[in-house]
C-alpha cells in the first residue's frame, strides 16, 4: 500500500477519532450500562447529529453548506454537550474500561485499513448503482442549500432517501479530500463501523449476562460448582466479552449463508436453482465453480442481500449507509434493557442508591410535570430522532425499528405500575410525533415510490376487483419461497435459535433460573426478524418492476433480519458454549451431533467472504489505489479530463447537456461524476423516482433533438426550457447521436474547454 494512500487513511481515521472524542460525553450519558460506555457509538452520534443540523439549517436556508459551517457545527455541538453532560468526569469512566475502549479503537482502525486495502484493488465507481450514489454525493457537495438537485432530472430535487449520501458529503466537505477518493473511504468506514459497533453490542450483551450469572452463582453459594461446569469460568469476563464481541462482529459484517454448500456440487443454472439432493456431489470443483452473487439471488425473482455482499459490490446505497444508525439504535435499546433493574419505581426499589438512573423517576403520576423530561423520555426523543434518520436514509429501516422500539417500550412499562398503560401511550405518542417532526424537513420534499400493497396469491374474485384501499390484488402474482430455499438462506441462524430456546427450556428446570433481560431482548430480535422474513411470502409493496414485484420488499426486510439474527446467533453461541455442562452424560451422542453440525454450519457461512472478495477483487493481485474515477482515463481519456476540468473550474450547479442512456451503462457519466444536473440521466431510475414513465420519457427525444437538430430556434427553445448553460460533446454523444450537429453550439456560445475530442460549450444567454 503506497504511503500516499496510508496517509489518506490516517487523515480520514484522525477525523473520526476527533469526532469520537468530542461526542464521547453524549455516548457516556446514553450508555451507562455499557462496559465501554458506548465509545464506538460516539463517532456515529457525532456524524449523525452534525449532518442533521447542517441539513436542517440548509433546508431552512439559514446556513449554507460550507466547510467552515460544518466545522462550526461540530465545535458548537461538542462544547454544548461537554458542559451540559459534565464531560470532565469522563476520565473516571475511561479508567474502568480503558482496555476495551483501546481495543475498539484499534479494531476500528484495523478494519478501516483492511477494507480500504480491499477496495483499492477495484476502486472503480462504476457498475450497479454506483453512478447514482456517486451522483447524489456530488450533487449535495455542490449544493448551497437543500434539498439537493437531482443531477439526472433538472430542475427537480432528489426524490430519494438521500440522508446517508448527505453524511458522506458532510464528511467529504469537512476533510477536504476529493469525493472520488472519499467514496471508497466511506465504504471502508461503513465496514469498520459495522464491525466495531456489532462488537460493542455483542460484548455488552455478554458482559451483562456474565454479571448476572456471577451474582446468581454467589447467591446460590455454589460458585465453585458453577465455574467447573462451564467451558469458561464465569469470573473470566474479559475472555467471554472478547469472544462474544468478535463473534457478533464477524457474523454481522462478514458472514454469508449456507448457500456456500453448493461449492461442493456441480453448479446449477443461475435462474434455476436446485436442491443439492438433485445435483452431483463434486468436491473437486471447489472453489472455482461457485458464483458468490447467487447467495443473494437464490429465490426466484427476488433479492436477499446481506452486509458482506453489499461491501464487496461497493454500492454506497441507503441500506449500507444506514447500518451504523441501525446498530446505534439497537445499542440504545440494549442499554435501556441492560439498565432496567436500575429503572424501577421508587416504591418497588427503595434500596436503590443511584436515584438518577430510575427510568420513571420523573414520571410519578401525582407530580407529573409535562415540561420535565426524564432520562427515559430523553432516550425516547433520541430514538425518535434515530428513526427519522433511518427513514431519511433507507425508508424501510425507520418503519422496521419503530416496531422494535415500541416492543421494547411496552416491555419496559409492563412492570412499572400503576398507570403503565398511560406511560406507554404517552411515550409511544412522543416517539411517533418526534419521528414525524424530525423527518419533516425531508418528507416535505419527498414523494414515496410505492403505489400500494400487493397481496400474493389473491383469489380470483379479488383479482377481478383489483384494489381495495391500499391493497392490490393482481392476477398471476403468486411467487412463494420454497422451504428448502429459506432453510438454505437462514438455516444457520435458526439452528442457533432453536438451540437457544432448548437451552433456555433446560435452564428453566433450575428453580433459581429466570431468563435475563438480555435473553428477552434477543428473543425480541428473533421474533421481529422472523416476521420480516415471513412478510414477503404474503404481501409486497408495489413498485415499477413487473416480474420482480416482491424483490425490493424482500430485500429491505430480510437485510435487517440478517443483521438482527446475526446478533442473536452470536449471543446464542456464546451463551450456550460458555454454559455447556460437560459432566452431564445424558444425550451425549445428541450433543456430539449438535456440535458437528454447529461447526459445519459455521464453516459454511464463514467461507463466503473468501469467495466474494477474491472473485470481485481479482484475488487481490493488482493494487490500483483509491481514485474511483481513474478507470475513465483508460476508457474515456478525454471525458476524464473534461470531468476533472469541470470539477475544478465550474462552481454551483449550472445545467449541462450530455447524452442520455439506459440505466447501468456509462451514460450520464458527466452528471454523475460532477454533480452538475442534466436534462435526463438513467431513465428507469427516474421512472422509479417519479412514479411513472410518462414523466421522464419525453425528454429522451428532446435530448436527441438538441444534439441532432439543425434548427437553431428549436434548439434554443429546448435550451431555455431546461435552462441549459453548458453542452458537452464527447465519445458517447457521438456514438449515441450519429447525426449530431455540433456546429450550431458554436453559433450559440463558445468553447470553454477542449480535451482532445471532448468539447464543452458555454452558451450565451
């Protein structure tokens, strides 16, 4: 790795280290039950809060989007939090768990460096959705106020959940590194956050349950027997925490599914997957016959991705950008769950020494002050804010985790009576109203793509009706997922889910055993994940895709199911293994078979990143660097120079005319790589974002007319219609429009840049 790239990584990491330190007082306040005091989440909190304030003030046109304003926002926020939350007391907390905090920072840097190294072997911002994602980031970077302009559909704003792209632009603006580098650094950062945030969640789950088990063993006065009956001593917290954290981090950020079993069989046709029982066993074909994307397209006409696949294919898309916020939300809920024993009503827990940590301290009904916010109330507002951020980043996530937050709130209210129903209702209202208000600056400028909720396999009398309210009943819409395919995708998780429930049932035989709040939280994750997997078997959200009508619904739901099931499985594995009683001889053969399958299944999900990374990144043989648009220099050298010239010399967002083309092609490369709006970019994407093909389709012919007409009056009419200031004529323009009439552009303006065969005209208005 060249020193120049290493310096960029250190510069990028240093920015996050500073943000983490500045916002650690807030994390320390939010995670009192975490052994690491939420250290790694301080970075996520800082990024989200800064980006939101920049976004809000930019939307209200109070503060323009500039580097100095981003810096002022960060400094102002951090100073306020430091004094308000007594940040001077942090050193006392750091001393207690310094080893874990240092470890998490080392893990963050190591994973950031690792994925930066991986991306540098294929850094191209090209293919799949990369043009779209990169275009959003570049458009936001050029924006003075928000909402940002749609670079592919002037003069409209982006009609997409773009807040994650905005956070990328905020970090790019803050650090001052070109976006074609920060695109790849951001992908590495998301990988690092996924790994370290998952590590923190897993470590704190195990830390909490280890404390409970240790206390229980002392109360039963059988500590010696307890320790001897476990694979690891109960008092050996550090080792258990490390195992639980690393296992959670690995499963969330790197694990695949059981589809890798197909590496040992003759390959099937991609569009026609078969059970392994119908394929010839062929261990000699390992590993070259395995095609890693099939693990995400296994069920017919659907998408069921998971994080490591997303990191490999490197689309800076909403579902990836939202992972840190998702994990932060889960962590906040876990902190509440872990602290539940401290948050009791004073009548129920009069021996509590730390009155400040009571959940309903300020919610005594008799002296209820509407203008006084309890610690729990503050966390509800924070969760409402995080749900809004998720909604603005990847809409489905906001809805999914709203359900989880409500379930956790319900649980936390169940044992706090009287008036628990009232408290639950009030907090739920605060949550929902807060969610709506925090997301309002985005919602005012966003129109959802969905046109209804489709019902799968509707009976004929309903298909004849067609629609009842939001529900659609479409004929020939009856795709179902075979059980064997679902088992292949999620068998690893449910193997450990079943084992976990069996473990709890066996433990319940002990008179002194009660499921911990951590056990219950994991059960909540399992139940919600299972619901998300089942939903696409019954309904789908209608979009523009005729054959893949349930693909997006399944994609967005099971992506979160994978994350939650990964956390639950890692907890289950650690919980079971560290409580395994060797001296009991009953069912020893069953236990032997269980561990054989456990090891086999783990190997299958663990080898997926090997296939994916080596395949996509050419066995990591050719290091290319972090410049994501350098490929243009080899294939469209003149266009590459023109893009660099535009980014250096053209300020603001004047409209530029370029050739229009289909999605997932190299067309719209100028607008995507500069953020300058054009008349029409990828048509199908605009069709999706605008709700109907009738809106973007007329522009196809108009762009062609602009390039091919000899009628200067007609050209000027269209130029005025779309307020075009710049016109580019390059390789793709000449390919797409063989009757191109370039001479008229000289008559209407002047050449301001000529890079080989690529010419940029500035029109005279």
